[in-house]
């Protein structure tokens, strides 16, 4: 799943609330991004969120597959970034 949102008026940070098993700062090209991993109660998901530099557009890529690695998810995010 890929989401693009216009975050006008939200500020320059993405605020993610929740209890994640892993939260880590990663890079999507020159943008700082958040890598989030959730593995609770038979629910598994990995997600990367970032604001594109110089804009108020928020991007998110997410998978529920355990077969996708963090590095693969970053490559998917970078291909989305390059397409925009």
C-alpha cells in the first residue's frame, strides 16, 4: 500500500503514535524517514513514512508481508520518491 497526503499546516515533522516493536530513522534519498515495525497479536506490518523535502507532502509505504525486508521497502520508497 502506498499513501500520499498533503500535510499543509501540520509542520515539518511526521508524528506517529503507537506502540511499535521497532522504530528507526532511515533515509529515503535525502529525506529523513521513519521505519516502523509492528508484530503483535497475529498482526505484522512494516512501514516507512517521510515528508518530501521542501513540500508538505507526506508519503508512506507499508507491507504486511514478512518476506519483504527493510532494505526492499526502502528501495520501494525510493522508487516512489524518484517517480514524483
